[in-house]
C-alpha cells in the first residue's frame, strides 16, 4: 500500500495548525508567554508547509524559498519558546539564523543539488531540536525522571531527520531519487507524531509548573515570604532526615516578638505588618543559607539549624541583637523592637515536635525572665512517644471528687 505524500503533509499541517491554535488560545487565556510562542510557531510552520505542498510549483522559486525560510523561523520559535518558558530572554539572532543559513545555502548550491538542500534543511531542523532539548535539560529545578519526556521528544525528532542523511553519507546514496524515497513518508508521519508529542510535553510542563506554584503558595506565608507552619514542618523533616543520615545534630529556635499586641494597638495593624516583615528580614539575614526559617503563628517565628545547641544560641543572640538595634522611630518616639527566643538542640534523628516543644518551654522561660533574651532548653524528652504520653497524661488528669462516707 502506497501513501500519497502530499496528503500526508496536509494531514500533518492540519494537525499542527489545530494544535497551534489551541496553544495560542490557552496562552492568551492563561497569560503564559511561552504558550503564545509555541502556538505561533505551530501556526507559522503549518502555514508554510501547507502552502509549499499545495502550490510550490505555482509560487515560483523565490516564494518557495521564502516559505521554507518561514518554516525554519518556526523551528527557531519552538526553541525560543522553551527559553521563555524557563524565564530566559528570546534569542533573536538565533531565531532567524537557521532561515538565513538556508537561504545562503540554496543561493550558492546548483539547482540540481536537491539532495544537498534536503541535507542542509534537515540539519538545521535537527540543530534547533537539539537546542530545544538542551534548554529543557538545563532546567535543574525539576527531577530528571519528570524531565526526560521533554528532552527525548525533540531529540528523537532530530534523530529521525538526521538518520537518512547519515546513512546516505555512509552508503554514498544521495541522488535525485532521495526525495521520493521511503524517508519522505517517514518524515511526514513523524511530523504528525512530533506535533502531538510536543504538545503533550508542553502541557505536561505547564501542568507541572502550575502544581509547583500551588504547592509553593500553600507552604508560604504571603506577608513575609517565609515558610508557613506547614511548609516549615515539611522542609524541616527533610533536613532532619538528611542530618540524621550523616549523624549530625540539629537545633530549633522559636521567636516571639515582645509586646506585639501593644504595637498593633499603638500604631495600627499596617504598622504591625511592617514590624513582622522587618523581623522576617532580620531572621533571614541573621541566619545561614542552609538554615530554615518560617512564620508559624501571628508574631511567632521558628528556625531549624543543622548545628549544635551552642552554635544555635550564638545565632539566636545575633538575631536578637539585630532586631533590637533596628532603630524604628515614629513621631511619638522610638518603637521597642525586642524578641524573646527559646532554643533547643538534640542529637541526630530527634523529632521536630520534640525540639519545638523543648524550644517552646525555653521561650516561656525567656518571657518570664524579663523578655528580650535567649534561653536554651536544658533537656529533651527521650522520644516523641514519651513526650506525647506525658502531655496526654497531664491533660487527662483531673481532681477526684471527694467521697463522703455515710454516718
């Protein structure tokens, strides 16, 4: 059974045009610039291939050359779409370099060198496919197992284009009959599969980006930009496991801004929010990049440091001094910016709840001791289970009713 090449190319272009319109629509609807790039590239490529297939003979050599150049610009747009998706600027010279190289090659080659033209064209498309795969590979924020389809699809596309050329070079089989060989049929079928596969990869990337954004929003405090309680706990569990495997201790500290209610009452809630943001900046600047910090309550913050208790106390004192020296002044006078801090450390593998409970106890000791001070926990419960059993036992205890014996 033979397949009509023109029909196959028209089917491929219709599929590409439909997918391009869909990408362009979703790109405008969701305001995603990369989808607009991908959609426009698909529409340009589909239009150029369709016009070339239907009216190549009637258009003349110059118009046919221009249509081919538009197709190569579309390939450059696919590469630039991957750059835009990952937050990089479009490469404008690279966008048109393939088309310029194609025009230069055609103008210098003899008209009968059709096989060489096809070789150069396929090489340009394969180069853009390799650049697209490289751009997706360079996105180190995503795990390899999630990233491999985005890399494999363009690489396979480039491989299919280059395979007959490589085989032809090995077998010295480039001739005028090349364009009518089985490879032209393979190209047209592969074009449909590549168009569908690329759109699948695009929506996979967009979906993964959206899921990541939602997870980030769910774990972040919108006012300070720090972890919220949930995000802090999840991040700490990973760090504690990592440090436990290495046999290293961890330290937790809890911060409570002193007299924060009076700040809200005196200056208003907007000023209180500014104090919270100021303290968050002090904490972040006072700790190391490897340390974790978050806002776990109204004016209550926490941090986890992969270090010993002694080093944690030094870091806590540094934060306390920095916040106290903020020098906030309004028209009524200076604003007291002090914080009480409880610090607790434990050996490798100590549960986060145990550390937080001990640090919270030390925090209340700091408050009872006059505030604006750092207190370290003296000891930890032996285990999380013992701590839970102890606190549960205390909550269940109640005074027994007096029993009066009858006279």
